[in-house]
C-alpha cells in the first residue's frame, strides 16, 4: 500500500499540468512529502560540482547588440499618442563592477505602446566576483501597461475561487507585453494571498506586498503602513520583507540569508533570484539573474530607481521574465526570455503551478 500510494502521488506530480521539468517536479514533490533533507543533499552535491563561476567575462553580444523581439503595440488607434506624455529612455545605470563594459547598464526598448517605450531592458554584472554573469533588468511604465494577477493551480490552488486562470490562454494574448513570476510557496513566504474578495492565506502586517489595483496598476510596500486594504485593491501577493525602503537598501539583506531569504541550493548566497520594485514616479523595475546575493539584488533594484522593493522567487526552476513579440496571429505572440532561465519561454501559455503576473498594453 505504501509503494502504491507513493507511486500514485509521485505520478500525479509528474503528470500534472504545466511545463516544469521532471527534476523540478520531483524536487517539489519530495519537499512536500518529508524528503527535504534528501533533496538538500542532492542539491548540495550538484552545487559542489557546478558552483557559480568566479571571474571571466559575460556574453558581450547581449550588451552591444539589438534585442530581438521588440514590438510596437497600438491597440486603440483612436487614442492619439499625444494623450500619453512622452517617455524618455531610462538613464543608464552605473555598473556595479568598474570599469563598466560597453553597453552595460544602457536601456533598450523592447515593447512600445502608442509610440512610447513601455518596457525597457538592460543588463549588469552582479558583483566583482561573478563577472561572467549578467543580471537582466526590466523597467515598466505603468501609464502604458496594466497588470493582471494570475493564480497557479498549486499555489494558491483552488482555481474555482479566482477570476483568472492559471495560464494566459490564446483568447487573452492580444496586447500581451510580458509575464513574470511571483513569490515563494505560501507556507514559505511568511505572508498571504488575496484576490477578488478571497484569501488563500491571511495577509501579514509588515510583510513585503505586491498590491494589484482595479485600474491595473501595482504598488509595492510594507503591509499595514505603506500599503493597506482599500476598495480599489483587487489582489495582494506577499513575500518576506522589503529589500529596499525609502530608497535605501535595508540592513536585513546582509543577515540570516537562508532562513530570512529562502532555502537555496547548499544555503548558497549566490543563486538565481528575482525581485520587483517601484520607483518614485510609480513605474516598476524587475530584476533577475544567476549568481545573485540578496544584497546584489537589492542594490540592482535600487540603482534602477526602486524606492521600495521586494524579493520574488529564487532558484533556477522558478524565476522567469519574458516579453512578447506580436505576430500576424494575435493568439500566438513569440516570447523572448530576459535571461536564460530554466523554464521554456512559453511557460505561461501552459497551466502554471505557481501564481504569476501578466502585463498588457493599455
């Protein structure tokens, strides 16, 4: 009976909807069924065999070349471009490693709405040790973009509760600009999940919160002080505590790394991480990449203009940001990865096990 029940449980995990790899599915199943120690031992062995490389140079073609897949969106021809204030290209970011490489920190538009750059991206080396890696940064203009909160079939689960599916179906891809991951599994997030009047987990005072509003904008802050429940709030996703507040990197990013900022492979500081922040002008910045410490992630988000920022998910199976290139078939835009994460670029065109965010042209 034990063998049969275990086989059925694991088989269900392996055949569940979505695009997750077999390795990610088995690891996720094992952690949820009392085998965390075994998974950690295997991950430690993997990390010893292939730790983040120290030194070296990144792929400079990414810094110097044009980014493929840029798209112009004009969903409402009757709306003149003059109704939207002219958006300048984001000022270059000062590299964290000096001297900077040609093109490092220079933003390039990849999505344009009503003639204005709605999403701009750039790349930075994360620190002076891991110089062969690039962290991708995406800047998003909320005057041109509206954001939609999507649940995952496992996190938060209970799909019948929510007004959005666990995927971006073909009928919802008109004007799709980008998608990106949310935070940890709720038991590990030290926070809650709210969407359209229902709670998958109670909201926690002081938790870092991504707040979705009825007008399609997102706000980020500490729950109960900088952001609170109002009639305009349609969703809240909490994850840990803030990385950046009032424009300053918080001291907590340097302490209690594994317990405070998530279980990582071998408890390593330098792993795949992702995060999101809001600027003083109300725009969003997202960052992700390999070989990132918590402090590196916080500093990159701050340099991109974040006055408040939070960590999202970590480890290579869970981070993802992609923008979409329009085609003649509006139901089949071409996704492009911000960085080379594990999951396929079209992961959110399939049923997703964890919640995520979709961005659309206004």
